[in-house]
């Protein structure tokens, strides 16, 4: 029997604020007000027995549970957007190979029903960075595939336009970001785009919290961005994570050097190209932080400084 979630779902203020930053205060507030009813409706319609939501919510409300057959599932809800549609399309393309399975979707409601990775521990639990990198490599290899035919996924060139939007926002300057790093990152991004090594479907945000331990397949990815680009780009998000633990390590420079060597060797990629993509992506992440929240860019810039040389 489907569970009956409480009529009032407590919302963490930080979660609400992040939604308001991205979707606007009025739209996010209306969605949050309708969340209890949406949870109840979908639990009934899809035959779900839901548990309390996960505590670490970023831009989506996610609750574990079971479907009518007793299989472990996760219900993911967020403000309806093209971003969610892209995530759903990426999960459909992966078809459970290297990623959790998409079981059902109601994009108009902003809802995805997902296979729940069990036990679901994030890659973050591995203290050995080499072991964590090895696990991420295995997931990257399983996920890599040509873009689906007639797909509408964005391309890395679309992502790069954030640099131009940033300049326009700050009157042709880099705003609060270091001018030399932003200029170097934009040049690096477009230089790499000019001569791609291949064209594949990328997860786009494959890091320590988006890779979960699974009884079915060892480690599985969640929350794909879904973007078309060269396979070398896939390491970039991993290189700047885990946040904020990486920069707390006194040996962070050595950790990054060892990761690059391991990733290049086992994936068969050019080490310098991986470093260049990781540097450019770190600065792009800082640009996105300002675009979405107006703050929170410092961590990514510090990683970019480490990756610049």
C-alpha cells in the first residue's frame, strides 16, 4: 500500500534558498507550497511506500522508498524544467549501464522515479583517493557511448557561453573573479573545443557524491547533466571534488597530480588535455556559482589555481 506523506513537509531553508536563486522566488515558493500534495499524488499513482527524504537536498526533493513489488526506489521532485528533461533523456540513454535506471517520469510535474542504489554509499566514503579514482574510472568507461540519434542534448559549446554572459553582466570585466584566470579558462575552453578528440554523451557532473555504491553493478552514477562533448571532459568535475574536503588536504597538489596520472593512464587520455579541461571547468563552475547564487565561487577558483600549471 502506498504511504501517505504528512500534509506538511518540513523544508530546509538552504534548500528553499537555492531553488529561489535558480528559479526565482515566486516560482520556487509556489512549487514548495505544492510539494506535499505532489508527493501524496505520485505516491498514490505510482504505488509507492516512501520514507523520510534525504537530508542533503540541493536542487531536488528526493525520498527513498519501495514500489508496489517491494523494489527499492527513489522519488526525485524538482521545479519542472528543461534540465530535468535532459537528465531523464541521459538516464534513458544509459539504460542502467553505469547509472541508476529511470523507472518512470512525469516531466510536467517535475518528477522522476529512479532505481535506488543499495546500499547507496557515495564514493566520498573511500578514504583512499586512488581507490576512489579507480571506481570513478570504471563508471566513466561504462557510461561512455555515442550521442543518441536525433537527441536534443546541449553541447559543451553551449556551456561555454556562460563566460560571455558573465562578461556582459559585469560590463566586460571578470567581476569578482580573477581576470587572468577567467581569460585563460575561456581561451582554453574554446581551444579545446576547436579540435575535439571524439563526440560522446557525457554525464557532465560525475563526482564523489554522484557515484553511489550498488549491489547491482558496484558503483552507479546519479544526477547526470547530459551534455555532448569529448570524453576527456568527463574527468573535470571529479578533479575538483570532493567539495570541500579536497582543499582541506595538506597534500592537495599531490592528490591532483596523482589523479591526473591515474586517469590519463587508465583511460588512455593525454594528461595535459585532462588538466586543461579540469582547469577550464573549475573556472566555469565559479562563473556558474555567481550566475546562480551571486556567491560561492571561491572554492572553484582555488582549485583552478592548483590546476593552472
